[in-house]
C-alpha cells in the first residue's frame, strides 16, 4: 500500500492500494467549513450546514497567512476591512476547497479512492478565490478589527487642559501644562454574545499651546515642581488645548490579551489665559 496525492495516484493506476494520505495539519487562523456559496450580489457566505451530496469541504485562510506560508510577507491589502452590517461578520479570506468521497464511492471528478467511506477528504486543498466572506453563521470570536470598531465608540474621557500659574501668567516665566483626568479606563462590552474586556490607555498627548507650537509627549504632565510639560510665551491671550491618543488591549471571554489594532483620540476642554508683560517700576526706598 502506498500514500500518494490524488493526481499521482490516478497516474499510478492499479499499482497502488488505498491512496488517502494523512490530512494536512490545520493552518493557524484557518476556518474549516462545510459549505460556501454565493448570493445574487456575489457575496461569499460560509456555514457549517451541508447535505451528504456536497462534493467539497472548504477552508478559509487569512491572506497574510497565505502570503507568509509561500515565503513572502504580509501585504497592506491583506488586512482590508470588508463592508458589513452591524449584525454581520465579514472578513477578507482566501477560499480553498478539498474533494470529498461521495455516496457512490468516487469524488466529484470521478476519482476512485478504493474503498474510502463517503465524506472522506481526498487530495490537496485547491484555491477557489479571494474575497470578502460572510462568516456570521460560524459565530467566530470577535476579530481584532471588529473589536477596534467598538473601541472607537467607547465613552473615553475628554482629558482637560490644566495650566500653572492659574489665571494670568508672566512673559519670561514658563507656563506649566498637565491633565488630571484618568489615563486608564476599563470597559466590558458584548459583541455577538462574547464578553470582551477592553483596557484603554492614554498613550500619547498632543498639546496645542495656542501660539503655533505643538508639543508631543507620552506622559500627562504634572503640576509644578514635578512638571514635565511647559512653554514660554510672549505677552498676549492664548487658548491651549489637549488631544489625547488612546491605545488598548482586549480579551475575549477571559482569554489571552491582544492589542487593539488602532488608536482613537479625544479632545478635552481648553484653557484660556493671558500672559502679561512685567514692567520695571523705579521706587524710592526712602519714601
């Protein structure tokens, strides 16, 4: 008895016995499904319901996995977001199919696997195409991209701009900036019945000083004398503001933690103040 691919076995004729090779190991990030069809709009739809006459089983792989398995690297277009309704899960996938033994003991192309029972997979996975696939019926865990859409809608705090000295300032003396709002927030959201815990962290701070200068920091600043963010002004009235960039991590049903694949921003209340020019005044110490 020998083990060959289907194509090699067909060429070998009767010189081989059973030619069902061991199944290929599942590919990471691949979804094996019973049936894939197309609707009238050309949308691929995957589900795990198929009758006994179905001649194939299907596998959905991520484009990035296919590229790296072939010795390449992930491409920018491997991570395209597919349009979907709020109650849909649609992902960009590479579709592959594998022949099954039918009730008559043969595959759809007439190959006889010599006694293999109906439903046995035969041969290699064959490419079918690449496109957006509706996998809602498979009820997969939320993908990072799906979590990111929820992350963008979280009620994150608008961190306010605080300045010192409070009120008016003096030219020649730096104005200190900081924010005293929370820089870490935890949320629990329900995504299609999955419990998703999201931890949002303020990871970058953009301070618009109001005079054309923009300061970028990774910390929220602090009041004097522990300040880390300050700016010198000429006399005048200014409005300073803070834009906070939030990054995050998430876990599904208490599982492993992963990064949210993107950031979002919030704008806090600005601070308006006047910078005065100090003028020397001569006085008579004997008056």
